[in-house]
């Protein structure tokens, strides 16, 4: 790969990594919001009769929220795996760019 192509690839990979990091932040933010809702539901349920219908509805909502959180956790793992793969490729492209620069300076030196 030539220097210009390597540099373009490096910039594209850096942009992709930034995009993946932003996706991870959005997922973490959504998980935090779910945690806040769950905490509020637990607070409400603490004032209710444990076996009452309202408490059971709240427990069902908490279970649904926990399922959504599990899904978000899996998405976050997928995004982290992709980010790690992109980082590995960035490191490889950096080496190629470094070798290109080194060979160019040997030619002119």
C-alpha cells in the first residue's frame, strides 16, 4: 500500500473507531437511564404490599427492563469487540506508514 492510501485508510479507521466509541457511550447512557428507572420502581414498590397486584406489575416491569439491559449489554460487547478489531488494524496501518516513511527517507538520504 502506498503512503497516500495508507494515510487514507488510517483516517477512515480512526473515524470508524470514534463512531464505535460514540455508539458505546450511547449504549452506556441508555443503560444508566434504565438503571434510574429500575431504582425508581424499587422505591415505589417498597411502599406497596409485597404480594399486591401493583407490586407484581412493578416486578414485571423490572424484569422487562432487565431483559432490555441484557440486550444493551450484548450490543455494548459487540461494539467493544469491533472497536478492538479496528484498533488492531489501526496499529497495523501505523506500522505500514512508518515503514513507508522510513523507506522514503532512505531513498532521499
